[in-house]
């Protein structure tokens, strides 16, 4: 069928209009990705500021690290690596290293180095090599707005806490070359006793034990911990006997282990109960010796009522083949003593006291 002249003209006009529309759409398609890419480039955070210094955060000594950037609202993830327990990892999304150096040396008593790497386009990672294992409560990360008065940009603030006060700088005489097993009581599925404000025995014993470990190792001793984080030693759902035997086994299977020290906090239904005490297994003269020395040093350092040196059939001291003592640092169920036990500086005092007692034990002083 033939088309009339008017129909041909209209059809030609429609085709030209469609062609024009297609051309405009093609141009828009070419332009929009560029605008989107430009927007993405504009939103990239570029690092431009670094500072680290020693400070106090909520009563705890800490190394504060500040990493600044040219814009706010950065997205970041904080992770740890079970197989590299002394590393703290912070991944920054849509971020480039910018002006910052790839490596920084830090205050060694908190952390050794900080590394900045762009793992892939606009994915920057900050890795911190810490002095001690990274566990809950040993670090904190948050963002802070720009501070024009202090000439600081928007920044990520990373606090690395000392395990106590000055663990890495504390030393004691008499322990160099000796091997000690430290047993932080409870942990994992077993919190131990809980104080009036929720402080757990497991958290206190681990903190004091890690301070003690740091002091002894800094003094030349070899230290084995039955646990170095909030875990069960045997494993979840174990019986009491299995868990306690697992702690004893750590000592028994440690070549050359000479001393077993178990750290605990006391508890009682009467919140007025107070003071510290130490225990040994009856019939062990060397166990009595270390229990007595720990008792003396804790009394001097902790300033608490001394309930004495006592014998007991506690599993870990009864079944250890080496001299062993169990220290009850204070009553966590006593409001005042709970407050002391949760304080990092007080924890360090207790650790230093036990370390001095161990030094006296090995030196015969």
C-alpha cells in the first residue's frame, strides 16, 4: 500500500525526532557516569594528619593515636586477628593514605609500630602492632570532629591502653631465667564472682595476671599463662574438674616450670566481708613459702586487711606437682574493694607485689 505525501512527511518527521531523542539519550549516558565518577572522587577521604601521645583516659594510662583526614563521616571497621593476637586492624572505606607516611614508630610500652597501606583502590588499612594481646577493653576507637582552635582536622582517635600502669617498665630482681605459670581464675563461660556494679572476677584476675606476666617477662623470666583472654581453658561446657585439671595441665606440660601462681578474687554473701588472703596446699613447705611471701607483699602494696596465710584443698594447688599458691586479692562483693579491683593502677600495684614475692622466692630472700 502506498503512503500519501502528507503521511510520508509526518513519518519522516517522527523518525527525525526519534533519532534526535536517541542521540540525546546517548549523550546523557556518556555524561552521567563521568558525573558519578566525579562525585565518587570528590567523596574520597584523604589522610592528612598524624599525632600520637601519652595521656589518661577515664583514669587509665593510654597511648592516643590521632589520624586526621580532609573530610568527615568516614566509615571504618575495627577487627583483630586470632592468629596475630597483638595486632589491631582498622579498615577505612573510600579512603586514600594521602600525605601520611606508610610507617610510624610508637611508644614501645603500648605499641611498637603503626602501618598505613592502601590495600586496593580507596580501601586503606591501619595496622597497629601492640605490645600486649589485643582484647576487649585494651583499646578504643572513635571519631572526633575538627577542632579549629587546636588546628586538628576531623580525625579517627585510637586509644591503646596500658595493661595496668607501667607494666613494661616495671622490673623485679631474682626472677631472670626462671619459669613461672600464672593462672588467671575463671574466664569464658565462667565469670567467677560478680561485684555490686557488675565487675567480674574473671576480668580482674586476667588484668592483674597480664600485668604480672609483663613485669616478670620484662625482668627475664619465662611466663606461661593458663589463659591470656576471656576463654575457658578446657573448653565450653566442661565440668569443674575438667576445667581445673586443664589449668593444672598447662603447668605440668610446661618444660622447666618451677612455680604455679593462681589469681582470684574473694566473694561472700555479706557485703561487709573484706580483705585479702593467700593459700597453699598442706604439706608443701615451698608452697607455704611462696604463699607467705605473696601475702606479705600484697599487704604492703594493697593496704587491705590481711586475713592471713591458710591451707586449702583447692584443686589447682593440690594437684600441681610444683610449689603453688592461690591468692585472693580482695572481696569483689565489697563495694569499696570492687572499686579498687577495677582500677588499672591498683591492679598494677597488686601485680608488682606478687612479682616482688616471686623474686624473693627464687632469690631466697
